[in-house]
C-alpha cells in the first residue's frame, strides 16, 4: 500500500489546508511523512495492482472490500508495527475462528469436520478513501490470535504456532514454495474472509429468509469474489463447505452459487510460479477441503469424458489432481473450474492463456475466458508523486483528469508547442534534481542531474533480465574505454529491486551489478559519462521518487514472460 497520509489528504482534497496547518505549527509535512514506514504487504506488481484497484474502486464509489493478512513482518524491513499503526482500527467484534487439521466424520446431518485446532482471526480495518467523492471503503487485514482461555490439549494450537500464521510475508515474487505455513496463511485469510462475507450477507434482507433452501439464492447477485491469482483459491472449496456442511444446501445448488460468485485473475504463465499443493499436506491440514476438491474433480472429469470420449490424455492434462510423481492439486485448475470468469492481465497475456497455458480449458469452456488490461491509479502515480507535471496538465485541460484519464489526449494540442515542451522538460529536470538530492542524503551517492536517468526498478528475477541490462552497461563501458573522445550521452543507470532471500542467482545478479558499478564509477577515463547505482530497499515510497525522474524506463523481459507489468506505466 505504501504510505497513507499524502494519498489520504489528496483524496480528501485537504492537502493545502494540512500543509498550511502544519506550517502554522512550525512543522514540515515532508519531514513528518518521511517518518512513516511503508505498509509493504506484498511482493511486487500483483500486490501493488490490488492497492491501485482499491483506490480506483473507492473513487468509482463501488462498495468493495479488500481482504488480506496483517503481516507483522513484511518486505524484509524490520517491524513496521513497532510504534503501532495509527491508521488501523481493530474490530474484535468481528473476530472469527479458523479451523485446521482434525478429521471428517459422517453424521445423519451430513459430513462434519471435527477435532480441529482453532486459531482466531482478528480483523484490522484500514480506510480506503475515494478521490473527491466522500466515499470510504475498507481494507480488512486479518491477524492471527490464539484463543484467550485456550486449552492446549483439547482444542488449540500452541499459542506461538497459532500466532505465527500472520507473522511474516513469504518473500517470493513469481515463485511457488510449497510450505505448510504458507498453506495455512492462505486458508487462514480465505476462511476468515468467507466467514465475514457470509455473515454480512445473512445480516442483509436477502440472506435472512426463513426458508433455508432459498436464502442463498441471491448470494451471487449480491457478492462477487475476485481471486487475485490462485493464492486465495481455497475460497472455492471453502464456500462449498460452508454451503453444504453448514447451510445444508444440495451439492448442485452450492456449486451453482459458488461458480457464479467466484472469478479468477491469472497473473503469470511461469511454470515455477503455479501453485500445486501436495495432496498429503491438504489431507492433514484441510481434510474436508481435499474431499470437496476430489468430488469437484470427479464431476468435472465426467463432463470432460462426455465431451471427449476416450481422450484420456486430455483428462489427465485437465485433472485438478496431478498424479505423476507426488500427488498434487493444481490450484489454477481448481480456480478455472470453480469460476464463471477467468482473465489475463494484458491482451497478449490473455491470448497466451487461451492458446497455451489453459488451452484445454479454453476449448472446453471458451465463454469463461476474457482480458482485463492492468492499470495504475493516476492519483498516487501522477497527482501525488509528480505535482509539477500535474500542475502543467491542469493548466491546459483542467482538474478532472485524475478521474477521467481519457482527457489526457487533449494534451495533443500542445505536443509541439515549444513553451509547453520547455515546461515539461523543466519539470523533469526539477524531478531529477530532487531525486539527486534524495540519493545524496539517503544513500550518500552523488549523481549528475544533467545525465540521462536510465532506470530499471522491479523485483530481481532472471525473466526480468537485469543481467541483460548489466551486459549493456559493460558494453557502454567498453565503448568509452575504446574511444574516450567519441560522442557519448552521459548516463546514470539505476537498478533497484529486492531479491527473495532464497533466490541465490538473484543475489548473484545484485552482486554483479555492484561489482560493475565499482569498476565503472571509479574509472577516471569514464569520468562523468557513466555512473551505475544499485538502489537498495526498493518499495512504493522509493518508486514514487524514482518514477517522475526517469528519462528511460527499462522494460526488457523476454516476450511473453511478463504477464502485464505495471512499472512500465509509472514513469512520465
Ligand atoms: C509498480 C511496482 C512494482 C511492479 O513493477 P514491474 O516493473 O511491473 O515488475 C513492483 N514494486 C513496486 C514497489 C511497484 O511500485
């Protein structure tokens, strides 16, 4: 999410009043802002996309909730909650029990999941204000809490084990690590969230009917659950479990409600990123969900067999259960089968899903597949982080553009106007100067603000090809050394991004960049022509400072590997 205050003041339209009030108190608002740690509750583009969606949905006045985990430690930085979080409000009245382990028994009333271990999910609400519309949505983050009067022997996990569930964010970007604690985190969030959604629905006039068999009829018309990748895909078997075991609906009715409620956004085609949970892990931690997934698969395989009689290879490919090697559940397959809509995040990516990754599923149910091209919120990524450019735009086309971005095409009229061009260039130069000052103050690095700022900031990953960028630096260096008098546009190349702690090659790439920087930056023959900087601790707040100062934004992944990319949209 990044920082709260500037975004809140902008969306509430009270920025100049706040700055003035602070000034009257002898305080500099920028100094205050710099004291805040980012809420870094995700790993990269996928999490930031969700944050941008929250801003946009509030701005459109949609009644939308964001749900997530209130990680105590995230982003590798220590302890962002150390001094408390003044923007959140604990809501103990909506605390939920979440069950793990246990076994399933048959009873006259149906299946029962018993002898479970319980962890409580405590919600913390974070306000998400819309831009200039008096509308505020909620981001509800769950924190794990062991029961107050817990009895170790009979009902509960060890207090520390229980509360470890929301302790730390798994730091991988685009990589699946099939760890038990991660599975528990995913189910913890899903179970607490669905409990919350069903409670809210049942409290409404639609859900409170006396007739038990009809009171969920309106559920899919009143509730839409958008799965942000497969990470919350247990929502599908969990909603089935609630409707069948707790609300006593028939399977077919529950399945109709579930598929009409859920939709799935795919964020990557990289095979190493796709979630495939070992059956053995689900069997022990979520035995009832495994049963439900097996039954979903049984019915699905019947339908596939009916459409393609004798095509056993296709059935094997489409199964939710992978049988080669260790038995695993393919969560993308669960998500497609359990949703009424499946989308990619860019036109080319959505085509790859249909033609390649999910080809069999597209052939089977083509109507489910669609595209939703990603975007970023122009409030944080232009109005907030680039006030100079925002003012120039407003001078020409007024101040409606932050909610009507299509109006920016009206700027075409001034594209060749020398005065406008000069002003845009001046703002860019001011932004570069400001970044140069920050780099000197925070990193102790001196850069030449007259040089081209060539930036590549994103998670360190082989597919993003920071290595290619590094080879380019070496090429430029060799060119200068070969002919020091040749014409050369001075460049400052900045590469920034976090490597997952367990991603050895990513760390080697960082080490190489730093080693190359060391040679290049200290060669007197190179002088001011070429400088290389590795930017540590890349995060939303640093992105807000870098993007407005970029002359060149590097987007150089191999074709088809970056599903969407949003870093590409942030510099202007
Ligand atoms: C936008 C953003 C990303 C995503 O960048 P890509 O270039 O699309 O990978 C990652 N991290 C932060 C902090 C961002 O703001």
